[in-house]
C-alpha cells in the first residue's frame, strides 16, 4: 500500500498533488481506478465503500482529508475526530492501493478563488443551517476527481443530499466517471454509522436512536398507505424526546430535493432528517420506494 505524501518526504516543495501525478503515471495507466473520498475516522460505512471499490476496480485510492471549506465558523472542524494510525490499519486490511492525505495549505493556497455552486440542490435541508457546506463539498470532490481521474467514485447514501449534489455536478460538467451509490450501513440497533458518533456520550448515544426509529416508523406509515408528508412527519417525530434538537425532517423528491405536499405512490420519495443531540449534529435518511 502506497501512502502519499511519503511519510518522510524530504522536499516539502514537491507537494502531494505532484507526488500523486507521478504515482499515477507509473502505476495507473490502463487500470480501472476507484476513488473513495473520506474525512477519515473510518468505520464500517467507509469500509463498505472501499469493499465495493475493491470488487469493481483494479486500483483503489482512498483519500483522507478533513476539508476546511465545508465547515462554517463555530462548527466542529477542530473537534472532528482524526485517527490516522487506525485509518491506515483499516486501509491495509481492506487492501487499498493508495492512501492520500490532503493538506489544506496545498489544496487551498491563500489566493484560491474558485467556487462551485449548485443553488437548487444545496440551499434546502442541510444547506439552510450550513449554507457553505455543499459548495465546500463539491469543490473538494471536483479537485479530487481532477487529481485522481478515477473511473468510478464511491459515495454513501448516508449523505443523501451530498450524493445528489455530486451526481448532478458530475453530469452537468460532463465529468468522465461513474458515481456509484452505496447503501447506508447501520449499527445493529439502527443508528446510521458516522465518524461523529464517537462524540456521543452513552446517554446521547441512546437518544440518537430516535432518528433512525422515526425514519423506520415513517416508512411503515408509507407502506400502510399514508401519503401526506405532514402526517408522516407528525407521527414519526412524536417519538422524539427534548434531547433531540430537530433541524429538519423533510419528505423530498429523490432527484430534486424539493419538499413534497403529497407523495405520489408511483414515484416514492426520500425522507431526510438532521438533529443535534448533546452538541453532536447527526443526519440520516430513508428511501420510500414507489408502491
Ligand atoms: P465522510 O468521511 O463522513 O465524509 O464520509 C465519506 C464517505 O463515506 C461519504 O461518501 C459518506 O456518504 C460515506 N459514508 C459515511 N457513513 C456512511 C454509512 N453509515 N453508510 C454508508 N456510507 C457512509
């Protein structure tokens, strides 16, 4: 397994982007390259993406970079868990070919000026409370796509709005790669796996279950014939205790992320939820399949 930048690199000036290009020239021509982009603190959700890439590609590149442009002032950039050694162990166990650690100064020099915006997909849901977020995500993902030139890039449905933004950017800008959707991996009790879960104390960890439970309940209501988002929301979130500071619970169209007044049985929908529990912001979602 190759690690970039080289741990004992002597010429700091070469830069990880330059090292990456030379790695690609030597190793990657004519190979199918799969990219798994992460912020580290790897868990089973990330592993499922790596495994899928391992099955479908000749080379698997894993990026680990806590991307500053997707965090706003007062958010958890400095608290975000960073577990380099453990991540490298997981990458080795999953037979990753290349692990690349991003460097903020190199990715974003002082006079960096470019922005990537998808206003119709990024203003709602998480975008309401995190207006900078998807522009930051799309910017780093587009940079990674250019640096790695992957044939396939693997993203989790756990971050559904992010996935839809990345898919649309890929289509709109005619990027020559396939974005592969990977299903949400959950703990045995239903909590969606997230790097932020380690910041939940035992009491908050219990409260956090309210999110997945409300989504499972919402799907049941849908399967029983309920088509009204207001009714679904009311009944599903009735389970929440005061520990759950709800940001949103929205039934939206799967492709455009527009809030629905009624769910058309033949089209289905997706329900996205976000809440803060004891200072930790969590998101989750569930697909309402057409019926
Ligand atoms: P992150 O490190 O949180 O930025 O996530 C990196 C990638 O892993 C993103 O594509 C996420 O959607 C995906 N991911 C994170 N958690 C899960 C999960 N529980 N199930 C599936 N994919 C996940």
